[in-house]
C-alpha cells in the first residue's frame, strides 16, 4: 500500500480563478501562465481547468508541444523566447508566439527560414533589469523587428517588479510609455498583481500566473481574502504514528523542540523529500482532522511531527492537510520565510498527484 500522502489539483478552482482574472480585466485577453509545469500542478492536470483562456504562457518548448498534443490550437507564448536557431524550427512547426528580448534572438529570426511569419512579443526593460531592451533602445529594436520578413504581429511587452508592493507600477509605466511613444501594436504588461490592482496596465493582454492557482501575489492571504480565489492544490496526508511526551522530553533531530509539559505528538507522512520545506520552524500551521495546530520539532526527510493538544481524538489514519482549502499555502509559506510559488513548484515527483 502506498504512503497516505497525496496532492489533488482542483480543476473547478482553476476555472473559477481564471474567471476572476477575466472579471478584473474584462476588456483584455488572457495569457494563462503555466510555466514550471503549471506551477507544479502538472500541465495536463491544469489544462482542463484553464482551457477557457485566450492563450497560454510558458517557458519550455517541450511544454508548448505538450499543449498542442493536449489539443490546444490557440496562442502559446514562450515568455523567455528561444535560445538556439533550432528552436525557431519548433516555433514555426507548432505556430508559437515568442518573446524577443535581445539582439541575438532578432538575429536568429532574421536568418531563419520560416513557413509563415511568427508573432513576437518584444520585451522592454522598464526597471526590472532582467530581460529586455531599455526604453532608449526599444524603438530601434522595434524597427529592426518590423523589417524582418519572418516576423508577423509585434506585441509590446514588459514585466512589473513591484505591482504587488507599495512602490507600485508608476515608475515602470512612465518608462514604458516613454519607450513605446509613437509605436503601434498590442500591449501586454500586467501580471497577477497588476491584473488585480492596477487597471491602467491591462491594455490588450494580461498575464495572470499565481492567482490562477489560488495564491496571493503578495504572499499574504489577507490581500486576496475578499477576491474569491480558491486553492487549486490540496496537499494531504495522515497520521502514521502517535507519541506521548513528558515534560522536558525532546522531539526530532537535533532535539530542537522540548516539551514544557505532558503532550501528545502526531507523526505525519510527509517530509522534505516530498517537497515540504525543511526550514519550516516550530509553529508552522498544519490542520489535523479539520483543526488548526502546529508543527513541532524539525522536518525530517519523510516525516513531520505535530502538536495534537488541540485534537485529543486524533488517531492513526486521521487526515492531515498541509495546505489546501482549510489552510492557505500562503500562510504555510509565510511561516517558512518564502512564498506559495516555491511550495507549489517544490512538490516532489514521488508524491502522487491527481486532478478532480
């Protein structure tokens, strides 16, 4: 019999979250971002819940091909573009849209033999300082791209660094408007945070990612509490062991937890080899039999120990939710000093995952 740990991907939640994105940007088309294997949910599992989108955005050519094999005939955007001339052949064969952020990519498109023009998203670096042309160099790049016979529609694109924070988007919007002045073409600017909170950035396309999976762009559950996002993944297990611990006794590797009084400890079948963060400190929230409690002791490779004081009736086989409908992944991530994105993407391959 397999371990009782499993992850469930909720198709209806994905569809609901996509509808919320569309309601926040009703005049825009949507690139549903499914990079990193749909943020760890599995591309094939997430696809049915997101197929009402207008297009999919991702990074990997193999995942783009997989979407075509799943039956998606609409637009697919390679957010980072491509890296080798042979990649352009795949882009052509599967009718992909590609990001273009540097001269090397433009040069490869100039040299390519294409069966049809390829649509591109020309990226402007408006202050994130990762990829893209500076506003001062953007027009020249656009004019060069426009002259390439193999390039079709050119969309103007940028990415926000602070749409989820107090600095906001004004400084990047000013840079974008300066660099794009007088340039025609569709625009694609808004990530999840901008889709939710910065309507002036919506333009022709928005690119929601984390919100589609039911987590907050800020990493704070309270920031999306009234929006209606639903968690798209539940990670659940069971208690596989029980221990009665006396005052002064310790729990786990390094004896990092010492009981201040008699207490009952539960052992959960999940550990860092399953993708649960080893750095999770004492007090990290966890739900046992529907009741919120806490982790005690150090996370092991295959097990977590929890305080059963609030759940006196818990026994072997009692259900444990590590995150899901009863416990936001953002709250778990915050306790661990990280963000929900990382926890989603870190779920290990050995964890059985299914869609419902």
